[in-house]
C-alpha cells in the first residue's frame, strides 16, 4: 500500500478560531463594572471584530463614551434621536449587521426592561430588533441578583432566546461577598468564541477526549509518571466544544485550567482513567485518546515512605502492566463509533504507529516524534502524522490549538465518507 503525504496549509489552520470581520454589539448598562467592558471591547477589536458599543444613559455616569470610541474606532451610541450618524435607521441597521449581541455588564434595570420588551433607548431598541444570538452577563449586588423578581426576569429572558452568562462569585464593589460579580473579560471572550468562531459541524456529536499523564503511586511520597503536559488533549477538547460537540474530557494531573463548556473528569492513576473512560465509552460518537497513560505501575504500593537502606540504594521496584485503555476501546467499539489514538515515538514513527492501529483496532493514529523539532511534550506546537488504514497525512508544524482542529477536520471527513 502506497502512503500519501500531504501538508496542511498553515493559513487554513489559522482560520479555525478566527473572529475576524464579525460584528459585535456590546451593550453597556449602569454598573460599576462598566469599566471592565472597555477591556472586553479592546480585546474584541484586536481580534478583528467590528465592535459597536451601545450605552444606557446611566452607564455614561461610570465611563465616558469616548473611551469606547477610542478603543473600537466606532461611534458609541447612546441617544436614539442622535442625528450625527449616516442616514439610515441606526438601530435597525446595526441589528441587521450584528453577528452577536453581548450585554455586559447587564444591570437589574436593563434586564427588567428587556425581559418585558421595553424599547425606550438606543440599547434596548437595537437589542429587540436583533435576530442574532444574544448573551447577557448580569452584574449587581448579591441581594438584587437573588431577588425572585430578578431571577424571574432572567428566566424570562432565557425563554425568549437569551443566553445567560453566570455571574462570578467574589468581593463586590458594595463591600459584600457573593454572587453577582462581573465575569472577567477573558471569560466573556470565551463565550464569544463559543458562539462565533467555528461552524458547528459537530453539533449533537458526543466526543470523549483523554489528556495528560497518569501517576502510579510507589509510596505516599513518590510516583511513576511521564512528561505529558496535557496541552494537546485539552486543545482537542476545546476545539471540539467550539465546533458544537458535547465534550467529556478525562484528564490526568496537569497544571492547565479546565476548558470552558466541557465536562471535565479528573483522575490520577491509569486504573482510574480506565474506569472513567470505559464507563462512558458506549455512549460516545468519537473517542480521542490523547493521554499519555503509564504502561506500568508498581506491583506493590508501600503504605509508608520507603527509607534509604543501609547501602543508600533501592535495588528494584517490581512493576506490572496497567490496563490497556485503547485496546479495550478497540475491542468494544460500537457501530459507527470513531476511535482515534495517539502515538509518541522516538524511532520508526509510522511503522510503530501503524502496527498500533491494527493491533488495537482503531480508525486513526495521530503520531508524533520526540525527535522532531516543535513536537512532543510540554511545548505549544506539534507536528502530527495522521495515520489510517489507507494512508498517512503529514501536517506541518503548528500550534496545538490549530493541530486539534486539523485532527477534527480529518475525523469529520472520514466519518462523512470522505
């Protein structure tokens, strides 16, 4: 069988999570948190978005519209009857162009008005004319947020198609501590990415991803592990979520933050990962095994710390094989399920990875080599070769985020018969 190698164009990979050219309406209401909206507007503008800020009159008491105009290069709209704009019905024109409407921060007053369809300023008039996705990020005192009236208004907005971004919990400007804190701009940005950056070609698809190393205890102090950082698996989980999948991430110990919009199951040992994966495998459409699971564990785990012997040396630790998760998945693969494994090699990459493909009955192996510059553990880039029964596809060096999308592209192409 002849293997065909094709390079993935870098430009294509870079397009997967782009917000370039998206029109964002950012609604800012009267809240002390309004200043944080300036950071969000700046971040969106830097990512190529056409950001239009609409402010309530009360919001102008907390931050000057000139700030947003400077950050976005667009006029900040407050007055419905302002004549200083191009000749069109401004609120309707913006509503038609918008890809997303984000109300951040949303005060209790703004939430109440929109919940009942009031259109008494430029912001509420424009929002009611929008047919695009609408996100609302409440920011207020804990008592105001928990008031049954506010809760009913939020539930009413959700019934009418608004997506609620849960407030953070923390120290509030009023001096209280509790729910109602405005989420950090980075959190809001993730919600924008989730809505806009990728076609939802995995909508309705259930994806399970494993990531990170496992740790096999020797005694209460020591363990056997490997150098995996988990970055590749986490990138795959995030990419699948951005593309609309229902994602479960089973992760060994890492220093990474859990990806948003993903159900994360934290485990430590190979046995715990085996149980977490196999108990969920039957309901998955795609399983991607990116974790670096330990092949061996100590046959005996000492209850107390092993002390140095008289000679200062520990001669041997007897090892036993861990459960082979990928082999189990291959043997229990359900009809239509796509199974992708990872292979980290130091020599004979394609030969060893292809043998693994057949031996463990998987559909694809994503292989890389520690000897290749830009690939391997801990780094932010990878160089993958996607190996299937009918060939091998060599990808260029790219970020692990981009590589994750290329991997999903190939899986989708094969699931769709391409």
